[in-house]
């Protein structure tokens, strides 16, 4: 899975480099989750906490 982010005022999505490499706090960004091939959006644009919650749910059931 690929986590992407963008500033709320921008249009272009970028791959997520890690929380410590962001210029601002996660509140100023939108996040989304894509499949590995980047062809399907698994989680639409949302805040960091909701996207990571869904990411953990998917990982939990994938590795059961």
C-alpha cells in the first residue's frame, strides 16, 4: 500500500516520506491510501488519523 499526502491548498499528491520529514503538522495535509500499483484508491482523501486507522485494519486482516 502507498500512503500519499498533499497540502490542503495544493492539487498534486506526493508519496509520504514519513512524519518527521513533513514541513508542517499533519493537520495541514490531506492523506489517501492507494494499492501498491497505484491504480485503486483504498481510502479517499481524509485526515492522517483516519487513514492510518484504516491502514492498520487492512494490514491486520491481510496478515491473519
